[in-house]
C-alpha cells in the first residue's frame, strides 16, 4: 500500500511538473510573440509618422491633387483616396498614410475571419506575426502606394469567393451576396493596380479545373459578377480613350516588348532571388508542402491557383523583359494561413532586423550612403527637401509668379509635397503624369529650376530658357555623412 501511494504521489508530482513546464513554455511563447509584435508595431509607427514620403508616395499624393478618371502609370483609386483625405484632413505624414492604417485593419481582420472559418486550429497572433515579419508585406503594407489597397481588396475578394464556393458545394447554390461582394472587392482591386488580373486568373482557373464548379459557367450570377468586376475598367477606359490609350501601351511596352531581345538571365535571377529573400527564406519549404496538398480543400485549391499562374507568368516575363518582385505580391496572400512554422523566432528575428534597417534607412540615414556615393539614388531623395524648399522660396521672391520646374517626376513630386503646391512641373526625357498636366507651358515665363546629379537639368530643362543663372548647390548631409547635392537656379524667358 505504501509503495502504491508513493507511486501515485510521484505520478501526481510528475503531472504537476509537466503542467507547469508546458505552462511556462506557453507563457514564454506568447510573451515572446507579444514582444515581437510590439517591436514591429513601433517600427511601423515610426515610419508612418516620421519618414518623408518616398518619391512615389509623393507622386501618388500629387495625383490626388489633380483628380481625374485615371492616370498614366496606374489606375485611379489610390489617387482618389489621397485627394479625399487631403481635402478632409490637410497634408501631413499621418494623413498621407492614414489610408494604410485603415487598409491594415481590414487586411488583418480578413485573416482573422479566414482562421475562424477554415483553420480554427491556427493561432491568429502567430499568423499576424508571420505576415508582418515578411519584409515584403512590412514594406508594402506601410507605403502609401497602390499595393496596400491591391492586396487588401484582393484578400477580401478571395475570402468571399472561397466562402461562396464552399457553400455552393454544400447546397448547390451558394450565397449570392458573397459572389457579388467578391466581384465588388475584385473591382476595387483592379481600380488599385492592374496586378489584380492575377487574382481573376486564379479564380477562373479554380472554376475551370474543378468539375464540381464547372456548372457555375451555366449560372447567370457568375456573369453578373464578371460584369461587376469589369466596372473597374470604365474610368480607366474613359481616360485612355481621351489619351490615345497611352496607359495600356505603357504597360504592354514595359512588360512584353523589351528594348533588347534575348533571354534576360540577370532579370530572371533578380526576380526569383529577391522574391526568395523579401517574402522570407524561412517560408518556401512550407509553401511547397502546402501547395503539394493543394486540392484537399476549396481554400487550398484557390490558394494554389492564385499563386501558380502569376508566378509562372512573371518568371516568363522576367526572362524576356523585366519583372519586379512586388508585382507578385498577391500570389502569397492565401498561403500564409497554410504555414505550419512551429519555431517562429528565426523568421521573426530575420524580419525584425531587415525592418529595423529599412526604417532607419527611410527616416534617419540611407544605409547605402555609408557604402558608396553613387548607389541607390532613389532612397537618397527622401532627404533634404526642407533645405531645398527654403532656397526655392528665397529664389522665387524677386520673380513674378515664377514656374517651379524640376528635372524628374520624383523631385517634382517631393518638392510639390514639401511646399504643398500642386503646380510644380517636371521636364524630363520620359513620359509621366506631369506631361498630361502641363502640356503647354506659358511662353516668356521665368522659373526656379531644381535638379540633382541623378537627373541633371542640362539634359532637358536649361535649353528651354533664354538664359539661366549659376546654380546654388545644396549639399544634403546627415550626421556628417554626405547623401547628395541638389542644385537650384533661375531660368529666364521660357521659349515656346
């Protein structure tokens, strides 16, 4: 009896020990996860509130100050939203990226719903960390570009589409409102960026390859949904009809009409290798495992067909022309809930290091300036605009309502944002949206001209004036590190 009691006590103590061990590990797991999430949140807030607009952020903000049906480079939704927010709340870094905050809330709420309906054994906070620690999504959910709207509306559309298909398999009907809601969200994704076509291709491939879904092609609701999605093309078509289809031609030339024929191994390696690292090198094996079992559920089937065609198409484009890694940003959206990474620390640390460097790079000092004086001219353009604007205003005082002209769309956009002045003009050797706003410049006007070493004014701008002054050089430095020079000069008597 004594030995039996002793054995029972030992088992009880062992169970208690195991319980507290598991409890300790669970507490450590969640505590570490919370610390990582707080760190990423702080980095995001620092970026949103401190970073000067990336040149393209300022460019798209300026679109919102020239509202139109659509635009040369992209569809119009981002511009419309920027125009509404600026008109309502003024111009500031907070207002510029406030739409990102709202889209982020919607974006992660949809993942919460996905876990509720499809993967109840998954941990939402773990999933949130996996997504935000991916450098690709940390950056593109933060930048006030078109991409945060593209991926948010694409995810909403895919979620509603899968819910519709699941119900269709159950009752042979499906929720009509979910199908139409998916179409509306897809239309908004199209209005954000043309890459939404890859999501539409994924939906079509799901229906055509699955015999259970093919009867939908005899269902008029599918064609109503397609019509709803295609409404996104109305403002885009109106703009292109008025502008010789230049937007469509731009994308065709950019993607499938290379200047130099032949296989582009460098472009291919750039697309594939950068994609590997910016998504996260820790994910690809798990992506592969999840895609192997692609037809086990409706969700995994749709996830496969959204991933595979876009990835294959962009790899082919990268071989013949050029494809950028973020063009494939919709491909991975449905794969994240399929990940089963038990040990997230390595990935979270990887993402945290890269995100910290990026936020430092955008807000304090471009890291590339420590390496060379020539590389990464794009990032250098985030710095020095207060100094440039002060000199521009000083040079403008003695002139009669001078034009403000720069030698590139990036500098024109940044100057327009800094001055909160929508009529800055860009004159360069490439077509951009400024060419549509300023088709005819007023003859005989004087101007203040801003340029830099990346796009010197001598190439396109100075020859348009009867005479110009000597440039004022504005060196931009941070903590004693030289970043770049800007040049400000006056131009007199603009020629026709």
